């Protein structure tokens, strides 16, 4: 009976734990939108490297917060969000595609920035 209860507990808790991992990504698309209009980069395709360590996303390019609320999504994906006075960030990794959207208070005028990246796990 105890073994069955432990197995059930692990089955329920296991999917909520996201393993630490590192990723290498290539930008697929990016756009910034404000009340004044929209902008896309002249040279898309930037490289992004990041890692997940507990409730922290560390990397170059789109990770500006100190702490994130990260939840697993599927076998190898996650969703994450973070908030500060300057910006709100939302991330979704699904099937090797990382989506990121940020609402940034840019000189008291909000700007929405969205990117999509193709990512692979770094072994």
C-alpha cells in the first residue's frame, strides 16, 4: 500500500519538475511594436544561448530578469514568466521553438517585442 501511494505521488510530482538544461538557438523572426509603428531587424538570425537552473533562466539576449516562474510543458518544453517595473516577460519552449514576448516600458511608452528561436539542447 505504501509503495502504491509513493508511486502515485511520484507520478503526480514528477511531471512538475523541470531538469536543468542548456540550449543553443537561432533567431527565426523578431518584431517590435509600439503606438508609433513596428520594426523588424535588418539582419535576423542572431544566436541565443541559455540555460535553465531551477527557477532561473540565464543567457544572452532576451533574459533580463533575476528570477522566473517556470513550469514544465510537455516532455521537453516549458513556460516561464517574469515581472519587474521596467518589463514583463513571457516565454514558451515547445518542440524546439522558443517564443518570447516582452512588454517594455520604454521612456513611459510601452513597446512589445516578440521573437521566435529554433533551439537545440546542448549536451
